C-alpha cells in the first residue's frame, strides 16, 4: 500500500477515535471528572497517533 494512503488512513482513524472519546468519556466519567475525561481523550489520541506513526515508520524501514 502507498505510504501516503496509509498515513492518511491512520490519521482519519485516530481522529475518529478522538471524536468518539470526546463524546463518550465525559458521559461515562460523570460531571465531577469531566475535565479529566477530556485530558484522557487527548492523551489517548496522542498515543494512538504516535503508535500509528511508529508502526508505519517501522514498516517502511
């Protein structure tokens, strides 16, 4: 598969994950921990994007 296509698919997948976490985590964690839910969603997004980038780089090399 072309590297650019793989990177775009990984980015859209991570963005979809981020949006899903932004919608669901605050409802699951409740009003008291709503701020923490947004931080967890952001950290999970960054981790998923980093892992995807690492795996793509490892596949190319």
